[in-house]
């Protein structure tokens, strides 16, 4: 599955950017996104649950120590950023950071490795990086948005939430202006959250595909880009997590 193997350069790029799907239009399901993200979630969180179940207060093993390091880092970020009281925010932040990171990390697998393996069993299209699919990033962003709305209602009550929407920041006399500003602000949150992750990961995947087209000359470029990309995939997971914590903190505070 390369430009030399029968596909043109444009065809090769298009092939790697096409999802395995069923259905058409709005109701199409991207099976590769659903399967890969689901399997990664089951494996990673199943492993974390297993380690937590066997955790010891003595000298921890390497895996337990690594998981404790990640959990401690996220927990500290929540304590520093979230100023309300909620048992949901820390588990939510840990889930987002770990899950987004492992989905992003699929970008480090050589671009032809899994698609070629899939084609051997009759699967002709396979995108293995779920976060390069805007359907997934928007689904995650909308989930965060829904939790943010729920947090507003839980902390402030319906009346308090409506009062904030129509009175902040200019007072009750400018209620229509306040409402418009609030709608724009809230709508921008999931859109920016989803597009930031999708755009960065899609661009990184495109670079890997273009490098793969270089044939024998790809190794001197692929390795440095992969090393740099480790920073990108970690940063994008961290940014998605931090923005989620910030949104939850804003929802738990009153003007």
C-alpha cells in the first residue's frame, strides 16, 4: 500500500485519510474510530484498574509507580485549578488525559503497518489514530460541554444559572446582550476544544504520510519527527485535560 505499489501519490494520501465506515452521510459510523478508541480504553483503563487492585503500600513496581505519577500529576492540576467541590473532576481529568494520550500515541505506529495488516484480512480502509477523526473530538468536546452544563445546574441551581446567564457581566439592564455573549462563549468552548485536538493530530498524521512517500529516504526524517511528535501528543492531551478542568471550575464558580 504505497505509491510505488500501485497507488498514485494522491491516491495513497486519500487512502490513508479514509475511514472504514458503514452508512452514508450524517448517519455514517466510522468503525475504525469506534473500535480503536474502544479497545484502547478497555486495555488502558483495565490495566490501571488491575494495578490499583494490586497496589501495595510498600515499594511499588515500575508500572504502579508510573500510574501513581500520572494520577498524582493530574490530581495536583485539579487542586491548583478547580476551586469548587466535586468528586467528579479528578476522575474526569484522569480519564481524558490518559485516553487522549493513548489515542494520540497511535500516530507513532508506522503509517502502513496496521493498514497493510488489515488489508491482508480484507479490510481495505483503516485510520488508526482516532483523534484525527473530528467525529470523535467533537463527541468528546460535547460530552465535556454537557458535564459543564450539569455542573452549572448542580452548583447554582436552575434559578442561579439563569440569573448568571442574563446578568453577567453587564447587569440585568443589558440582559439580551449578556445572553448573546454567554451563548457565543459557551458555543465556542466545545468547538475550540474539538478543533484544537483534531487539527494538531491531523496535521501530524499528514506529515507522517508525506514522509512515508519518500521511500528509502524516510528514516532520517521519520525518527526526528516521531521524537518531536511525542511532545505534541502529550501536550495535546494535557491541553484538552486542562481546558476541561478550567471549564468545570468556571461552572462551579459564581460571578
